[in-house]
């Protein structure tokens, strides 16, 4: 059988032939695609004609389409359904990608040709493409001498290999650290459906009996708010925070050292400085100042919450007990029962009557589920998305349930980009890790999971609304500390008064959620912000510490380093652990967020300011959606994203809305 990747798919939107693709198909397509692109690059560099935008920049943009298809499809599937055969080729696939990037960006002849193009006459997206391509080459080391380029290539390959190792080991650890219980009594507090799901998980994992509580990526586990026995909570919590102490922390330390050396080769003081060279944050001091100015009031608020929890518990609070007693506060002070509320947040209704319906009201887009396109797993669903005028616009896929082959967390990826130059329309995916219910049971969501569904769809909108010429500037191809902004904005609709009544209905009776409960949930929004902000900031500070190490620094004891960094920054990690500890911090050691976890709070300044704009201008209205789409979501990186924000908002963002949202105003 011929390799389906060797030619563009004839299916709608060039949808991949997932029912035919094998690990060997991905690998052979990547190998062939890399070789083909190098021939295309040679054709560019050997062109005897004077360099022009068309025969240089556009020729480069058009090159490597087979490799691009292979890599986009493979890495999307690997993350969501990483079967053993796909993991076996991961190191080589990553190496192919890394070597190809170096072969292009360190090609002196190609770089000289691009520099020889007269770009001053370019305008619009053409000018932006030239600017971004040249910047990418420079930051990748194109201007280095031969010896430095050689060392840089070696470092890049080592880091690519270690990143793959970290990713694989983190998934192994997450599965291996699932908390096993022999007696159902130990699961007191979980409802019958959750206990049945745990029994099924134990059988699936090879146990003859008992109950298994799988872990999710962050430190805090959803079941900690429900388990009635402190000893059971301790068992789950310690299983979570000890992930990677015997494996991935050593990989992380090595990666941090290599990244510091790589930064030095490129002429930067440290890795963080090299990352900020292509970010919206102006410099290292600005990021450090932002984290520092938020830490003191956040920790103070968290300690105040701890005192409230101590009074309820009747004793000093343990870290594994925090979420359990926090739920008690919600029930007793705010009359919010998170377990009961879940019965009103059924995934199908949240998705169709909440997320999709909101997008229809704001942007006019509509959705039609398709059952004719093969998927990489039976649980994956596909919708075709139509624009307000009825024209086909994109494909959206949702893959919502956790499974052992899926890495932790939630994310959006693109299988195809919106690009008129390549004649492509977007295919975007949302992937989450919602615990699978027992057979025949509905998929009920927590408030956090509901918020995550809206968040990830905000990323999807950013990708689907891409409306430009060039794939490399399309959709979410923006600076890392801007990319979370559109997704954070979409969270505003999760509990919006004009949205909730349509989707928050009891999964059995159809009874709508009592408006009083919704009011109580809103009243409780500031409760827990001290904890949430503190655990996030602790993770951001940890990321920043690893990636501001000076070149030549070796961290022999990563666990002690982590403790020291957090304590010196004003945190108490024994009470509130960072959202991700080093051993399972995939964002920064496997997923491209190194020296970039600060991005969430950086983007949230824009987000909170935008939420205020929507409120000032009538909220859920088509006119507002049109403006937000035209000036921000559709623009991608076709112009400076901060310029797009200023055009949309009429001014630069103000930080006060964020401070109010997080309860950090007057927190002295």
C-alpha cells in the first residue's frame, strides 16, 4: 500500500487518512519530506537570478510540504493517542525535525540570499513574513561562525532527544503513580459512578480487583476535593508530587544546563533572554518584576484562606486536605456543592448548547457533526464549521476523555492552517483529559473542566478564524506570551448569564440550574484565588529559575534547588506546592513553554481588560464578536499582536482588571 502522506489528502480539507496511517508511514514520509525540502532549498540557493521576495521568501514558505504534513499529523496523534509503535519512532521523528530546522536556518547561502532581498518596498503580510523569517534565522544562529554552528547543532539534537525522553517518562510516571486502593471504603466521598470508574480503571491496568484513581498532569488532583478520608487524600497527593523524582528531574536538570549553554552560543546571557527575543514581554526584568509584584499579595491571600480552612478542620491544614476543606467552605459559606453542580454540566450540553451556541451568537458560525471522516481513536469527534454566510470554513475535532496513551493536560493543535498561499483551510483539534465514566454513564464535568472546554475552544477559534496568506503567520503562530490570550477571553462565557441557562441543565431531568446557585458560584469566584494564584506563580517562578541559570551551572540536586528557589521567592512549598513540580512540568521540558510559563499571567492582563471591554459594550453581541474576530482572532501574526490589541481596544491594556479578578487589589 502506498504511503497516504506522500500526496495531499483528497478528503475534505485534506483530512488525514487516519484509518490507513502507520508508524512506518509517518517515519518514511518525514525522511522523504526532509530530503525533498533540502532539494528545494538547494534550488533556491542555486538560483542565478537576483534574489526577490518571490524566488526567495515565498519559495522557502512553499517548501517542505510533505515534511510538514508528516510532522503535524504525527505529533498531533502522538500526544493524544501515543501507542507503543508511535513512541518507538519519537526520537527519530524529533531528530528529523531538529536537523531540518538547523539545515535551513544555519544555511549561510540561504541566509545571505534572504538578506539580499530588497524588503523595504514590501507592505502588509509580505513585509511581515520577511521580517519574521529573518528574525527566526537570526535567533536560530544564522550569523554564527562555522564552529559555533556545529556546537549549536549538537546542542539542538541533544535537547530534542532529552525532550522526547522527558515526555515519554512523564507519561509513564503518571500512569505508574495512579493511586491503588483495595477497599471501596477508602473511596468514601466519591459517588457511585466515580467508584465504578475506579474499579474499571483497576481492571484495565491489570489488577484483579480493587480501585485505581489515575492522575492528571497538575499537582492537585480532582478527587482530593471529594475523598472523605484524609489518609486516602494523602495517598493520592503524595503519588502526585513524587512523580519523576527518580527519573525526569535529572533529565530536566540536564536540559536546563544545555539550554543555558545554547543561549551563550547564541549570544544571550541565559535561556530566558533568548526566549524573550521573540516575545511581547520587553525583557527579563519586566517578567521577574511582574511575578514578584503578584507573589506577595497572592501568598498573603492564600495564608488567609489557610486560616479559614484551619478553623473548619479544627487543626493546621495539610496540603492534601486543602481542596477537601475548600469545598466545605464553598458549601457552607457560599452554598455551592461542587459534586451536585456536576450533574448540570454534562459534556454534550456544555459543548453543543454552551460552547458552540456561544460561538454562533458571537460570530455567526455553525457546526455540523461529520461521521464520514476516519479518526485516530473511536472517541474522537469531528465537526465541520461554517461561516456566517454558510460557506465552509474549518474542521474542528474534539477528543475529550483520558486514556493511558494520552499525555496529561489539555491543548489545541492544528492539522492544517488557514493559508490562501497554500490553499489550505484550518483543521484544529481540542484534546482534554476528562475521566472516562463507567459504561452507560454520562460525562459530567466539574466547574474547572467546564471552564477548560471553553478555554481550549478559544484556542480553536484563534486557529479556525485564521485569514491570511501565509501558514507560518496563521492562527496561533504568535509569540508564546500572547497565544493564551484568546483562549482566556473565551472563558468569560462559561458562567455568563446569557450562556449558562442554555446548557446547564440536569442530565436526567432537564431541570435548569437554579439561578441562585449560579449567583452563589459567582459570589464565590474570589474564594480560592489566593491558592490558585500562588500555585501558578510558584510554577512560573520555578520555570524562570531553571531558565535564568548562567551557562556552566550544573544543578546536582534538582529537588533541593526547587525548594530553595520557591522559599527564597516567598512561597511555602510544603503547604502549597507549585502547580507543576520539576519532575512533571511538561509545559517547560516537553511542550515548548520553557521560560514561558509566565505567559498565562502576562496574557491574562489582556484577557481581563478585554472582558471589561465586552461588558462595557453590551456583552454577547454579534457586533462585538465581529470586531474581536476581525482585529484579533483572524490576524494571527500577520501584524504585531500588540498592535492588533491596541487597534481592537483603542489603547494598550491596563493591569487593574486583572488585579481585581485575582483579588490582589488592596491585599496589603
